[in-house]
C-alpha cells in the first residue's frame, strides 16, 4: 500500500488530509513539526511527502535539504504564494506546489499525478502468470491477452497495488468510480465477478464480510 507522510503543523488541516487520503486507499502518518518528520523518515519508508513550508523550528525548505537524499517525491503545501517561494521550492526538488486554501479533490488529483510520474518505471505489474501494463492498459495471462473494460482494468490495478490488504467498498468506489459509496453494491460486485471469471481468480479475490474485497497473493 502506498504510504504518505503529511508534515503540517496545523493539526486540523493535517487530520483532514489524513482522513481524506485514507478514504481513497492511502496509508498516512502525520508529523506536526520538522523534528517529528525526521523521526518518521528514519523509521518508515514513504512513497510521497506532503510538506508545509511554515513549520516550527525547522521550516519546510530546510527540511527539504534533509529529505532530498531519500529520493521521495514532495508536494509543498503552503500559504506562501509568491513566485520566489514557488520557484525556490521547485528548485530544492519539490515535485509540485499547492497554495492554501485548497480543495481536497485537487490535492488528491495532484497526489495521484505525482505518484504516476514517480512510478513510471513501475508500469508492469505481475501476479504469478498475470502481467499488467499500466501504460498500454493491457493484461495478459500466461502470455495470452485478456480483454478487460476500463473499469475492470482500473479495479484490477487497485487490487494488485494493495494485494493482501482488505479494501473497503467506500475506498473502491471513490478510487474507481470517483463517487461516494451510497450502499449499492451491484455495480462493484458485477465487476468483481467478471474479473474473477476472466482471470480465473475465483479463489484469489476474496470477499471480506462487511468490508469489501481483498486480493490474496502468496509472497
């Protein structure tokens, strides 16, 4: 599962971001100052950092100098809107720069865009004899092409990227259909049934009671 570190001293904003990102399937930790961020970085691997600039003790620009050797993509979050600040952040190695206040949907879109760029070399996903090419949107099983609809393909990628992790129906609807889950399960259930049949994964894609689904793969 993709893990994101949120470095933001305003705890209400930090918690809102954390909840919103968790709702769409990301694991998140919150650091409320630079020192806490360093401790997280030394103990945990992250795929992305959301970094406020105006932090107590160590500001975001200083912290960026420490983060750079980790080669983790960084999105700056800040109320500082001057061109000089934006240019400085990008020159220090930031991948994007979002001005407060911002809409959560925009933040999520930018997170997804940066992760796509950063993981471009991870275009091929494999589970046993199934190969998924996320650039050409193609799937093969044992070398034989498997014909999937766009939603089936996106659902398959989400399951594979979160293998052995139970995904809530709410998370799947938000990520695949870009809408809130309102209790109707037929659409999702039909897509899961078709994926199971097309891939022969009746035993791999597990239904998790009162939760959603999990792709079970032996590591």
